[in-house]
């Protein structure tokens, strides 16, 4: 499956709002279109958002060069443009740190290049070279994510027991560079043992029922969709042997922001004494914050809760709270699986050992 295609024309994103009933691509050839695609969930999943932002940054810089008639540029003028592109992308969604991480990485490439040429005349030819460097960096971020997913799957496969495994939201190829975080671990484990996947529907946007189920169908991995409020009963019956989820931001102490409903699953896992795993790349860690209390939680439009698809399911005057994420305390997480290895508690001590503060 190809969640996106990037070529000389622009970026083609598989519209995840329409899956599984329709496989349609949204064409993005401007930074504003990329921002809109991120904001309106055409593309979603923390790693995928980061990659998409890097590509969007590149597209934005290309458009800037195409529109300008100036033959000579000042460092200040280019720095201002880089700042505009960065701000536009960073503010698309607030919770997933991969977005800001990817934008900062692209900004870093620009700053390094401008420092190297600051004593030279800045011409269109010079900036065309910078565009080529940005394009390579965006592709590198994409390639690194796929490689990281495969490493994550290798590290995590032995942690997944045989039997029923429950996962929440979507953490597969659609949400990443092309393989998956939590779902990637499940894919790899399934090659070696008998696994049955319980897929939470993940209201209100149904990422589990629509997207994870679609991916598992493509992969021929056995699964069943369950309503979000069925998890506790299935765990009590002993049908769920482990839970594995992804993450949108992880604090220094292991507190993890993930799709709303994750915290409830962690509490259930803790009470019933089954393992609860988080799978996420190093770019999802935010070592600048000490706990989940500092993570901004996105609140989305009420209409996503008040309707199911295009059908209204609530009274016309009804209001709704629609938090997109919640925070799972680190002390409820058995282990965090990354592309650099598996991290166990105490997280405040062990996360910095594997996830270095100064890494890109």
C-alpha cells in the first residue's frame, strides 16, 4: 500500500478520511495544502505527520523560489521566509512532537547552509542548491522512519505473547513512513507466533475500524473489530494477553500522549496484570518536558462526536467534548519499544540513556 507519492508534480496523499470505502489521493503542491491535509486528517499519525511536514517545508521553499523575481537575496530575507514556512507547519496540530521535530530539522539544514554561504552573494542559483539539499533531507527523514520501524519491530516482536493482542487507533503503514510502529511490531510477531488482533474502533474518527482493520486485511492477519467499551470485558475473560499502542509525544518520565482512550486501556491492563507496551520512534520523545502535564492536548470539533460519518447521531442542540488525545502515566507502561532498543522503568533514568538529548 502507498499512503503517499511524492514526485516532481507534488505530494499525493491517500485520503485517510475516506478509507476503507474509497481509495482516493489528495494532491498537495503548496505548503498551505500540506498544512490543511495535516490539520484535517487527510494524513495522520505522529511519524507520518513529521515526514509530511518535511515534504511540505520543501514544497513551500520551492514555491517561494518559483514566485520570486529577485535575482539577489539577503540572509535576512531568506531567514524570514524560513520562519514563515516553519510557523505555518508547526501550528497545524499541537500534540504530536514529530511535527515540530521534523520542521526544526529542516530549519537546521537551512541555517547550516546559510551560515556556510553568508559571505557570498545569495543568488537564485545558490538557493536552488539549498532546495536540492532540503529535498534530500526530507527523503532521508522518510527513509529513516521506515528503517526505524523495521528495527522497532525486531526489538519488540519477542515481547508480544501468543494469543489475543489489543491495539488502539492506527499505527501501521498509514501512520508512518510505510511499515508501522505498534502495528509493525504486531506484523513481525505474527511471522513467528499465533496472534489474533483485537482492534478498538477508536471513536470518534474510527481509525481502528476504518484504517487498522483495512491494513490487517491487506496483510492477511486475523483480527476482529471491537467497540471501545468492550476492551475491559475481553481482558477480564482472559482473551487479551497484551496491549500495544503508539504515541504522539513521550515525556522524560515516560508519560505518553496517545489517541484518546489509551489511558483507560493502560488502567485496565494494570488492574488485570497484563503487559501494556508503547511503540514509538525516538523522534516522538520530548526530553524538554519532565511529565505529561506539559503536553498540549488537541481539542477537535464537536461535530466529529455528534455525527458518525455524515450521519447525525445526537440532538441538534447537543454539545460535545472531543479531546483527540489523553496522557498515560509512565508507571502504567510496561516498556517503550523504540528503534534504538526497548526502554524499561525507571523511565526518567533510562530514557536519556537511549534517546540522546542532542540527536536530530
